[in-house]
C-alpha cells in the first residue's frame, strides 16, 4: 500500500513549466481543430459560438506562452498581459458554451461581461499595489472561478438541461473546485509561486490540461446535440408558428383516442380556418400574412388547456383536440378560442380584424378509429360555418338513420327527427365563464341543449 501511495505522489509531482508548455501546444491544437470545424460549417449562422471558442483557444495559447516565459520577459508581459489575456480567453470560452446553456439570455451575457471586466480590474489593481506572488495566484484563481461559474451552474441545475450538458457541467464544477482550492492555498501560503511544486499545484495543471480537451470536445458534442434537437423540432413542428405539424399531431392523438375508446369518454375536434386569408395576403403582403399566422398560433395555444393538443395543418388551417370534451364543452371551448383570435391586435395595421371559422365534431371514439376520420367530419362542419357567414362555429351532426340503420331519405321523416333533436337545443353555452373552464377539466357529460351553430 505504501508503494502505491508513493507512486501516486510521484505521479502528481509534475514540472509546472512543462505542464504549462503542454497547455501552449494543446490550446494551439484545439484552436486549429475548432477553426477547421467552423470553416467546414461556415454557412451555419449558429456556428458563431464555435468561432468564438476557437478565438478563445488562441488567446489562451498566447497567455500560457507568456506565463511560460516568466523570468525571461518583463513582468508587465508575463504577469499583467499574460493573466489578463488568459481571463479574456476563459470568458470567450465560457461565453461560447453559454450560448448552449438553457435559460442563458441577454442578462446572462451582460453579467458575464461585467464579471470579466471586474476580474480584470481587480487582478491588475491588486498586482500593482501588492506585487505578491501568492496573492496573484489566489486572485487569478478566484477570478477564473467567478468567470466560469454562472453558465456552468445552469448546465448542471437548470430544469431544461440535458444529460450531456449536465455531465459536462459536473466536469467543469470539479475543475472549478480544484481551482478554488488553489485560490485558498495561494491566499494562505506566502511562499507559493507560479512554478512551485506540490500536490495541489500539480493537480491544478493536470486538471487544466484535461479540461482543455474536455472543453473542446464538449463544445462539439453540445453543438451536435443541439443540431439534432433542432432537426427533430423541424420534423415535428411548424417553423412559422411553433405548433406541432399534422404528422406529429396525429401521432400524439393516437394514444389519446385509444384511451378514450377504452374509457368510453368523448373527445372534440375543432377545425379552424382563418377568414379571408387570401385577401389579407393580397392586400397587406405575405410578410403580414406570416405575422397573422403567428398570432393565430399564439392565440390558440394561449386559450387551450395544457393537456389539450393543437397543430397547424397547413396554410391557414389549424386543428385542436379537446381532451374529454363532449359537444357542449367543445362548443364552449371553441368559442373561447374564437374570442381569443378576435382579440388579436396588429400595431402595423390596427384596422385589420382577425377572425376565423370553425367546425366541431364531438364523439366517443370507437376501437381503431383514425384521427383523419374525426378531422374530416370537423372539416365538413367548417365548410358549413363558411357558408353561414364565417366567424362562427358549426357542429357536425351525424346523418339521420332509421330503425334498420339505413340513411333516412324522406324529407318529412328527416324533418321530424331533426325537430325532435332541436326541441332540446334551447341553451347556448356561456362563453363568458372562461375561468371556470380553465380551472376544471371537462366532465365528459353531454348537455342535450347544444346548438348547431354558435356565432
């Protein structure tokens, strides 16, 4: 056991100047690698962070070279310039990584710049006043931790982070923990210098060399992961509105229909179409038409519950699935959606009023029933809404059938059956009580008083 311990201690007794030399050549190699990756993908607008990372590696190479030359060049170059350039390089590296950090916004970037400027001023002022090697090491190490910490914390603890980003963040936290220990050691030991030996000094430069490789690999891995996520998003969502596309909507709706078939509970499908959209494009231009579609998507998403589903079918057509909604509940929710659409405001053209027509089909799905069948019936109701003057909802009603299950063709019989149904349709859903609908799920109970049309 004693032999193993002595060998481990010998392994950690590195020559610090040699370790810094490895950092010079290693950062040069990483910079060339990242630059080549950027040039190969230079048409990608989002690759700017890769270029920033490459510049960071070249700056770190220059800074480590100046530190390597301590004792051969003037102190203003090896101390002030070397450490200042190193901090800027670290800031650019963490800035490139931060573009992939979840929740890191403009305020985070401003904070990073402010922390970097503060660290630069603090280090150089302390060095000018005290000119002490151990204080210099403690201050520079503490500045490194301050620059790296905010984005790395988001990598580890943000709720939207991925497993890859969390693993990378943990690796950086280990590195920062060792650097912080070196900072404390520097402040507390007046004899420590840049090229001093010791386990902590050696461990710091070993981990710094490892993180030089891990950081570059991390950037490439995260860039690949984010590219895969964007490709998956483009494959399943409409890029203009951000809503799911038809294929993804149909895939998500399949399990819902199966569950409601098993539980014998209803669903409602609302098919929406923007009124006079072609004339809007012709009058205001397609750029404004895109804005209308975006606002339509926002209005729909804001007016449905978290467990309802919606999508953009294509063009100006949208579909909503109201989970557990019978006819009356579907009409109520559909009118709420239309009210949200009517409330859209366009500052560039305040005179424009956005309206939509809708068709609703509500039923308990049967085993094996396809989503396309439900959408086709709600689409028929939408056509009736368009014929009735637009800006309204029409309910799809199954064709009248006789006792033998055959369609009834006698107009008198159809009228008699229709009057029997309409006798109960004297209650209009109260669209003013939207808060009640938002607070509680649909009960699944069908109210017999359902109008064919809500305007």
